C-alpha cells in the first residue's frame, strides 16, 4: 500500500511539473491538474489572509496558498458554525 501511495503522489507531482511548463517553455506557477489546484508563487500576507480568513467567501475548502491541494477558510467555517 505505501508503494502504491508513493507512486500516485509521484505521478501527480510529475504531471504538475509538466503542466507548469508551457509548450513555449514558459513556466506557469499556478493552475490545476485533474481538478487539484497548485500554486508555487511565494505567499504574501494578503494571500494568506485571503485564504485562511475570508468570511466573505462562502467556500470552506479553498486552493492552497503555496503548494498542491486545498486549505481551510476558517472565516467561512466560523461563519457557518455561528450562523452569521
């Protein structure tokens, strides 16, 4: 099972690397692969705040600030729990 998991993660990693490179050799630091978002831009304070605490956004699960996958929007989560 660990070998299968390692193969899947490695395969997705390779797909992300190939997806990041445009046919013209231009690097795209953000996008998605198989519905999973990636973003390799350096995080800023504004983007951190926008991702982790944004009650105006209704989504609780949002794309990661840096890396591959998803993060939680705690502002939306608190809003849903409190009914606000």
